[in-house]
């Protein structure tokens, strides 16, 4: 977990999509074809795993890092609750990298994990359920 946590060290807190695990540098970056963008679906899929890792290792920093992602995304929430598939993570403040919304590749998991996180948290974290409901109403 600690080697993967380097991915969260972007200026915005939105993680990079790639991390070099077999070097001491632990360099993290976005794939070249993405430019300065993270992929929306990847932001969602990190949640359940890192929150569980925080629980079993008793290292709350793992949960803190992933929970920050949804707080950032909530602050960027669109009127429809639907999010473009690219999120720029190279600046201090994250911003959308395009206008394309997708429930296919590069978008689907973000919405799926809103509900999974809410369930994992014992249905006690309303932000995730509210974001999910708004997105589903936006469809």
C-alpha cells in the first residue's frame, strides 16, 4: 500500500494512473496518451480497496487519501451529477479535462463505486449515496 500511495502525490490530490513499483523513486505519472489527465473510472476503483487496506493495517492515511478524491469530485459536481471521463490533476485545483461523459470504458466504475463505498461504510456516509442518486437521476 505505501508504494502505491505515491500515486496520490499529485498537485491536486487526484491520483496519477501509474506508479513505478520496482524502483526506489516510486515515481507516479499519467499515461502519455492521457496528457495531464486522470481517468474517472480509476478514481472510483481505488476507494474500496484502500479503505479496506486502512482498516486491516490500521493505517488511516490510506483511507484519508482515497476519501479526499470523492471530496474533490463532490466540489466539482455538475448539475446533472454526471462527470466527464478526464480529470486534470497537474494543477493545485483539479478540473475537468474534457466534456465527454461515459458509462462505458473510463467512466463506469466511478458511479458503481459511489454505491459500493456507501455500503462498505455501513450506509453511514451520505455523501456517497447522494452523489450516486444524483448521477442516476442525471441519466
